[in-house]
């Protein structure tokens, strides 16, 4: 299937580390972008999409989420982090069964596709539910089973790691799917367990992702137990690596930032989740200044409560200006990079997705520019961060295949998905 986006405005790299818009044809041959601003020789379109009044962007990349948590949307609000996690979320997670995970993940994918996200790094706790949902929906995903373990639960930790490795083996080579190992957090994994997970990551050549320095409680706990900051603790057990993605990183000292920059980790910053759970504001400007690759995540819908990356980009752009009293911080250009190429780099998908460039996977989103709140068209990259809300998404394509168009989901039975997730909530008793 070849698609021609005819004379469309596209956001492309400007060759100097930023982005610019160009107007022209964009061609997709099979799964790949085959022409940007030109039609390659011999190209014949099966479908032509008129680009008038539209903006083409690379699919957005959600670098930290828990997709199955759509089932908990608006279930545990207005609680502080510790009460939220240990009082509400962990107890009800014990009641989830395969079908709950599977349908809630599909609902999450619907929301992502409808708001322009084509790829996510998902920390989940089911086995095979997320890969099945991902394969059927056609969205791109990096999946990881959250791992907790240590001396107080040696068998549980071993089992979870074994199940994660088996799941990865089962889905080897599946289209649009890759995996990481995901030790959950410094406060849910002891040093022995973290070393073991890091050794398993080495053996299987897998990247890792982990929650880090999310709350002040975590800092206190890790300092009391190990006499270190959470990043120092992870470094002492070999978890801070070039291919590790650290989510949140709200509370970092200057030396933590320097350590993480030296180790080359990526950070997935989650501004809305950090605000909602009262955890604070990550010092993203300091991370960017130190040269850390920063990506953007929404976290799960129990702490956001959406998977809408356009909304998240807006918060990312605005938050740091207010927090630091400096309107020049975290520009629209920087935020756009974090939501696209920065996410791809964090997820090990650099050169695969995250840019409109010939040879990359055709993970593309068409936005309708004919909205009153987007007029006049002065700076469309600024518009993405400061004016859009996600409702402008008209078409979402992953690997050259249209998965969402004008309210219709082409690979997901939307009605059944919603019905099944509502049925899960009935069974779980999550309604107020
Ligand atoms: Ni999280």
C-alpha cells in the first residue's frame, strides 16, 4: 500500500538540531517514508490524501505509561502519592485478570491513536495481554513487565523475572514490538534483585526502564536504607546505563543530574502525573543543560488522567517557565523534540521512528489546521505546544497503515472495547 500526502505542510528536522515546516508531497511506500518534499521515481500511489489545510507530524512517542491503567481512570483522584499507590492502586491491581488488562490496553491504544501517539513505553503487570492487544491494533510499542523483588519476597521476584523473560521470548520478532526489563522502582527492589535484573538485561541484551526519584518519601526511604540518593543507589547496582529510561526524576540534586548525564541515561518526564500526585516539578531545564536526553510520558491514566501527549506537551512547555520564572525555558522546539525524536532515542528506536525522514517507518499523524483556535497560522510548531488539545488529529498511521481516521478505529472494535472495560469496572467495584 503506497500513500501520497499531496502538497502537505510537514514538520521536519531543520538540519541544525531544530525543526521547521515545509510544504510539498510526502510519499509512503509500504511501511516506509519514501519521499519528503519529492516523489521518488516510479512511485505510484494507491491512495492520495489532499494536504490542503493539514499538518503532518511524526507520530508522538509516550516514553512512560502503564496502558492497562485506563481501567482505573478517575478511580483514585485527589490522593497523595503514597496513599494513592499503596492504599488504592496496588490493592485493586491484585484483582485484575487477563481480560481486564487486555481490554484496558486496547482502550489506551484507542486514546493514543485518536490523539496522535504511535508508540509508547509501557510498564505493565500482565503476561501476553499487552502484546496481544498491540499486535491486533497495529500500534508500535515497547513493553516491559514491572518487576518487584528482594529478600522479603525471593520467590515472587524470581517468578516475575522468569515470566518477563518468557514473554519476551514468546514474542520475539513480532511486528512493531520490542521489550525492556523494568525493575519497578528503587523502593520496591532491593540491591540483590536489581543486580539480578541488570545481569538478565546484559545476558539478553535488553534495555531497562524504572521509576526514579518520583516522591520525597522515596528519597527519604532510600537515604535511610542505603545512605544514598536514588540515582546513586541505582548506579551502585549497575542499573544506570546508556539504554536505561528513568521515569519522573522529580527530585534530583545537582550531583544526581551530573551522574545521570555521565551515565547517558534517558529521562521520561511526566509533568501532569507529578503535579496531580503532588510530587512536584522535575528540573527539566537542568537536565537539558546537562545534555541528558529527555522524553515525555503521560504515566498511567490513574495519575494524569489521560494518555494525550498533545496535552502533555502543553504542560511541559508551560510548567518550567512558571516554576523558574523564565519564559525562555523549554521552548516549543525543545518540547516537540522530546515528544518525538527524544522519545525515539529513549526507546532505542532512533532511525526507526520519531522523525519525518526518508527511510524511517511511516508513523505519521495528520492534524486539521482549520480550527479557529489554530488561526492564524504563524508558527505551527508553537501551535502544537500552546494551542492544540488533541482534537485536531484526523488520521494516525503506523508503519504505513492507517489505524485511525476521522473518529473511526480501523483495527480496534471500539464499541466492544468500551463495553468490556466498563464491565471490568462493574466487577472491580471502582465506581463511585
Ligand atoms: Ni509510572
